[in-house]
């Protein structure tokens, strides 16, 4: 059984930073990893994704330059470093894993999901 467990969320003021982690268990870590977020009353949206080796990444336009995705395959962990946070970044952040081998921005491409970690940014 595959499990994804996120951590690292919290409450910060605008301009602050947070680092989210996503630990994968139950399978080898040979998946494309992605991060999505869902604000209250809104759809879940793509944030960032990283390929199997960590050498290729893609980002939503709204977070480029402020958020960095990375991974440590030895630790079976994906990370989301978020800097210069804005109130608009407030959301429940989910990590996801895809066994399809290609970077993707669509939720439909991801097979496994975590339960989410809350990020709240105050102005």
C-alpha cells in the first residue's frame, strides 16, 4: 500500500518561508512527484512537479521564482520550499505521485495522494 505523508505546513506572515515535505512509503521512489494546492471554495490547482532524477522541474506561473520543488531519492522524500509567501498562497497543499514517468500538471496523471498540509499566510 502506497502512502504519502505531508508535513511542514503552518501559519506565517506575508514574506515568510515554509518548507513542505512529502514522505513516500510502500513502494520504490520511482515516481514523478507533484504538489497541488486547494484554497477554500476553490478547485485544486497544480503548483510544481519534478521528474524521477530531480533534474527537470515545472511550475505554475503564479509561483515561479518563489517556490522550489526538489527530492531526495535516498530518503524517498519530496520537498516544496516556499519563499516570499503571499496571502494568496493560503491553501491546503497536497503532494502526489505519478507512475507514468512524465511530468504533468493535471490531477488525472497522478495515482497517489497525501492528505494535505495546511499553509496559512497572513498579511
